[in-house]
């Protein structure tokens, strides 16, 4: 049926909630005869003209209902999230799966659909979807679904809106379920992940009489203080936890160690590491990985290597996260040659190089002005059909544009489109700026048209720049085409802050 290969995306503590999104997928010729693989389905959805034509007839043409297994739906939605697809297209695909699939929908598919919608701030659509699932498949809605919603509402809306969303979850979505510590922790986590510690403390003080606190509650709050970058606040809250009778565990120590390491206080991190062992809190691979990062931040390469070698001595297995930590330490010390050797070692040991691996090494090569090394690594990366994270795409696009390699910028843009991805608006901004400054207006126009055709906004700055150059060149028809596409997109998508809103009019060129 489906061969699923997970990429190892271990990151520094804490693990990011989106770490499950990067996969490599293949489809069997027997189970999906005449149907393209996951990448192709993602490409079809992204390329489909939006909102000119309905998507569902196209999906019916390419995906037989019998093929809509839960795994298939999850994988397509995961790719749509990673490729920054238009949220309404992803919603259409998910609804298509609900209508056509012969299988029960999965919680993972719902969670990915909510991720996509809330990231684009389509909260009304997300609530509608939750209510629909509540009526048809209530068991699919999980605490993770609630966490996704609350975290994005806390990020983009007000404190009061977040509390109202929690109330709505309790009364309207999780009907008949009594909320307890787990739900309370989910609300606290929503504020803590957004570094809104004033709000998190307010919620804790207001609601702790109703919900009993546990070790997870305390660690979530401690993590929030750590994410805010205030080591003093971390330690003050830790001691308050202890006074409340809380007994620190491995997660508690990992958070405190990470807080010190990120502030460059590596010695304090090691001190906590030793204290941790004395208290029989067994260090994990994540503990060692965090310390390797800490050693790298203070340029202590010998200690970083020692800690890396300790992983094996402690009967643990080094993963991509551990290798990335050591590679980062080497890059900070400008030892790019050793970092590249570690990348080769990862291949030899069948450890997948992930987005962090590539970003770190690209950054090191850029610092050393090794354009040849950058181009070589870029071709190796694309040669294995690896698509980097948005921050790496933006970094590469900026570097290529600023160093007179517009050919590589355009190649990267086309590569992303061919892989079924819709590049981030910031990448388009950089590309349009570079192309317009060198008189390549046709190429800049085509890139903008491709972005809009995939149902994604272009920024107002890109539109204004291209407008100025096209008017000077007398290419008014192209400008009118873009303006028409923007206005059509605005009929179905809410305007995002900083994006073009169809501001061109023919009067401006008379």
C-alpha cells in the first residue's frame, strides 16, 4: 500500500510540535494504478488554478475513492502543510476525503488540516471543521487538535479570545467530557509556546483551584520561562516549584540546562548535568545534545566532541539531532571541513540529513564566502530531491541574488514549484527585487503569476516594485493581469497584512 519513511527531525529541547511534518512518501503501483504519488498529488493541488475552477473534480479524476486510506490523506496533508499550500485548497482536499473515503478519518489528518488553516488565520473555517467533525466523528478530535487551535489563537488574537476559545472547546466541541489537568495544561502551553508568560501566570493563578496541577503543569510553565530567554525567571520559578512540593524529573533538568546553554552559561549547564546524575535522573540523548550545543556556543570544541562520544558510551544512539548539534559547534568554530565530513558520516550510518543539517552547513559556507562549496552542496541537496525549510530557502535566495547568481535563484524557485511547493512570500520578495534590478521583468512577472496562480498572496512591496518597472517598460498588460489575479484572489481569501490588495488602476498609467 504505502511505503512510509520517516526523516529523523530531532531538535533541541523542547521538540517542536511540527517535527512530524517532514516525510518521504512512495505509492505502490498496485494499490494506486494510474495515480501519481504523494508528491504529484500535492503538485496537482498546488498548481490547480484558484479560485477559477473547483478542485474536487480534479481530485476525483486522479484519486480513486478506494485509494483514500487514512495514511494517504495524512501524507498529502503533511506535504500541503510543508509546501505552504493555500489553506482553502487543503480544506477542500480534507473534505473530499471525508466524502469519498471508505475509511474512518484519522486524528492526525484533522490535526494537519487545522495546522494549515490556523497558520493562515482561517479561524472561522477551522471552527466550522471542528464542529463538522464533532457531529460526524467526535472521537477524532484530540487534545492535540485543541492545542493547535489555542496556540494559534494565542499567537494571533487576544488573551480574552484565547480564554473564550478554551470555553468554546469545553462547551461546544468536547461535549460531555469533563475538563481536567490535561486540558488545563493545554491552555497553559498555548500561552507558554508564544512566550506570553504574563498571560500564562494569570491563567494559572485564576484556574488552579479548579484544575489540579501536576508535574507536567510545572514543566510547561518552566519551559515557557525558558523560551522567553529569562534564566533568572527560570530559576525563580523552579525554586517556587520545589517549595510547592514538586520533585524535578529529567524533563525539568533538560529545560534548565537548555536555558543556561542558550545564554552561553555552559559551566552552569554542566553543573546541573552533574546534579542531575547525583539525583538519579538519568540523562537522555536530548540532554547530551543540548550540552553539545552549549559547548559549541562557547567555542569549546573538545568538550563538544567528548559529549558526542559519550552518547555511545552511555548506550544511547546518536541521531540527526546529535549530529546537528556537533555540526553547529564545528561551524561556530569555522571548521567547515569537519562539518562536511560529519554530513558524509551521517550518510554512511544511514542517518537522514534534515533541514537543520543543511541550514547549518549552508550558513557556515556563507560565512566563509565559499560560493563553490555552497553551489556544490545545493546541487547535492536538490539531486536527492530534498526540499529545505522556508528559512533555508530564504537564506539561499538572498545569497544567490546578492552574489550575482540569479540563474541559481530562478533554478531554486523552479525546483520548489516542481517539487509541489509554493514558496514563501519573502522568497518571492527577494527574487523579484533581484530580477527587477537587473531588468529581468518577464521572469519577475512569471514568478509573481505562479505565486498568485497557486492561491497565495504576493507582498505589497513586490507588487509596487514590479508595478514601477513594468510601467516604465510600457508593459501595462502584464500589470493588469497581476492586478486582476490579486483582486480575484481577494474574493475568496481575506487580505493578509502586508500583502498586495489589488491597488493598481488604469488611471495610474494615464
